[in-house]
C-alpha cells in the first residue's frame, strides 16, 4: 500500500485532474441524495479482502457517489449556512493533507502552527479584544463552543470550589444555536433559555432573568452565551449591554459568532458587534463566512491561561513536549482535542495570497446580496418580507402558501438541479430563508429563484 509505483502516479494524475476541473467549475452539478439501498445497488460493496482497485473506486466516486451529494459552494445553494471556500484554500487543503503534519504540539508542527497563528492574529484583531487575547482552530463551532464553556466552567469551579460537584448553569437566548444546548448536555450542565420581547437578547432581559433566579441557581450560574448573528435570522444580540451585566455580575461572557463572525470584517455592519471586545471567549467558523474548506472553526479567549488550565493534557508519553527544545504554542492546550490536523492552514494560505481587503469585499457582497434580495421581495406582490434582512439572511413568505407548499417547492427546485433553498420557521410560521455566503451568487440568480414563486 505504501509503494510508489505506476498505479500511484496514474491515480495522482486522475485526482489532480478532478480537483482542477472541480475548482474551475463555478456552477457544479447540484446533486441530490439517494437512498442507501439504491447506492448499494448501483455501486456494490466497495470494501473487499482483495480491494476493487484505485481506478475503479475513483470512477465510482466521480461518476456516482459525488452526484449523490450537494455541493455547498453552488451559487444557488442558499440553504442552511452554505460555504464558498476560495480556490486557493481548497488547493492548500490538498497540501495540508499531503504534508502529514500533526498539529497538536509545536515540537511536531512548528512551521504549520506558525501559519495558523498568523491567520489567528487577524481573526483576533477583528474582535478588538485586549492585548494577550488569542485562540486556536477547532473542527467547528460545536467544538469551539464546548471548549469555551468547559474553560468557563473550570474557572467558575476554581472560584467556587464548594460547587465542584454541582451541576453548573448557563443562560442564553431562544435564538442561540442548537450546539449550546447540546454541549451543555455533554458537560452535564443546565440551560435556561431567555425569552425576549425583542428579537434579540438584551442586557435588560438578562438582568431580569438573573434577578429571578433562586439563590441556589444564582450560585450555579457560570456563563452567559450571546449570539453574534443567529443562524436562522442573522440577528445580533445587544452585546454591549449583555457585556455590562456580565461584568457587574462577574459571569463569564461567551459570544457565539460561528455564522456571523465573518461580518466582523465588514465595515458596514461592524458597529452592530459593539461590546464583543468585552467577551471572555468567542467562537467563529472560518468554514462559513471566511471561505475556508470544511472543517475549520475557531475559539478565541481573552485569557489564554484559563483555557490552558482547563484543557492541557498530561501523560507519560507527552512529557517530551514540555522539553525546552519543543517550547512554543501548543494548540492542544487550549481546546478539547489532542490529535488535530492543521485546519487553519488553508485559511492562512488564502489570506496570505489574496490579502484581507479581498476578504472584506467578499463578505460585504454577501450583505449586499441580502439587501438586494429583500428589496426585490418587497417589490413583488406575491411575496412578503417578514423582517428586515440581517447580515446575509433574508426571511420572507409566499402569500397563501403553507408548510407543504414550501416543502414541495424546495424539492422541485432541487430535483431539477436548479437551486437549493429550504424553508424555515419564524414565530411558528413557515417561511423561506435565503442565506448568502458565496460572492459568485448573482442578482440574476436571485431573480430566477424568485420567478419560481409565481
């Protein structure tokens, strides 16, 4: 398997040809899933004692299996939170894998970690956190949120050792990402979701909730999670007033910007994030609005040492990494994973190649596309904008339609290979949701999608 022979050379050429063709295609085929039994019938068993050969396996993937997937970078893929990795980032993802670098410790990965840290410096600068703040790349927002909240809980326990065996409690809003509740379950912590009369969480909402806690629950409270761009609607909580309350109450302040974090680079909306500079930790997903390949999240801490106390691992075989000759930044010390690939390398290369100004321009384009779409919707008698566009998200409805109509419309467009736009819920009502990430999406694409809603 590890021999370099003609089969390997030919397979390398096939892979590189596919890769070049794929990243050169700005409108890839909008594939769709097939039932597992259908794929098995077409492809057959692929893992056998003798192997089916590289050429055959690659042909099955290229001609059948990849067509049963939906490319996230299609310009008319506006569902969920799509992505649009730069060509440079995709190509360097190949380099990252080919280089076979373990990215947990400086001793093994110094050069690659240096590159990651260059990209991280830019991310940290966007937050305007105080000097000394820094972060590390993770597998995504879920791992980043968990890493931050574990750090917060350990700091709480350090200050309240009598609560070491108590279930911790965190507060967040109804609009928070599902990973917050999920990671609280992993941590065996309780969550209180705050209802707000406004569409965003405010310091006033937070203060009322804290004041309403029992003394026991107040003592269990270890963190508040605000959202810098909700996934469903692009709403940014009132970060400044929340930060003020957290500071007064001495509670860890975490901001989940997994989706919206890219907008920190956009001059047009940066003011909406005022107060984020007071956060104790922040989550950003470069694989969303910073044009990196999957999977690449990031967690940033105001105080790195607190993260190190929470996450640094010990083991006999790891002691070599503490040697003076191996000293440097060890990403494994600051998040939940020990083994890790250098997820930040593709982002670093793309930033180094293109410069941050082009990133800002591409992010601003997503915001602009949302505003363009909102204006077109308002001018269409069949459509109704249910709330103003926020960041790159637009929520609207087709007058007279119900949930089943939206579902059928989604399936029809997807089945025809035209677009993937899915419905969502807003205040218990079915709506259509656009999320613009890809700067290759055009005004014509918007028009064509809206035309299908006649």
